[in-house]
C-alpha cells in the first residue's frame, strides 16, 4: 500500500473514530501533497511524499517551540500530537549514532578537513539521509566533527 493510500485509509478511520486532531493533521498532509501534484503536474511517489512529510514535521516543530514560549498548554498538546501523527508516516528516523557514522564516512569520502568544507559535506550527506534525519541535527553533527 502506497503512502498516499495509507493516508486516505487513515483519514477515513479518523473520521469514523471522530478523532479531529488526527483527521485535521492527515487532511493538511494530503492537501500539501495535492498542492505539489497540482503545481508540478505530476503524481508523487512515496519518496516525494516523505519530503513533504519532513517539511510538515519541521513546520510543526518550529511552531511547537513558539507555542512553548507563549505558555499555551492546550496548543502545545495539539502540536505534540500532530508531530506524533506525522512521525507515523515518516520513514524510520536514524539515531544520532547512525547519523554520526554516515557523516564520518562522508567526511572521509569528500576529504573534508575543516569547517570550510562543511558545504561539501552537507551536500554529500543530505541525499543519503533524506527523510530519515532532521537537517539541523545533521548540521550540528557535521560542525562538531569538522571543528
């Protein structure tokens, strides 16, 4: 079953269960997918959908930090639940150790020696971890290893 079909089935289940947060979150994901398909006039596969999910996840995490600063507990719970729901559809996320191993390997491949080579390393690492790791975490690890 493709990711798109799974989202549709889960949307139907959420509607039957009257789980509004889940329903709304899935609808937002589906509308983002449909918007990209409409704009680019293509049918997206699971890899492209994973990219959209990663973007939506990043948006929610950014919003969560803003919400935490505002002290709104009700909105915080909703944002945390949305993040959990999106993570269900994401490919398994790499652990920090797994990421570090991939980055060390890439640093060796690219011959990077200092922070000046960070762009080169990031450019080589990101396709390897696409959808499986947050870019900010990758950035932090690369910086720490090249420093």
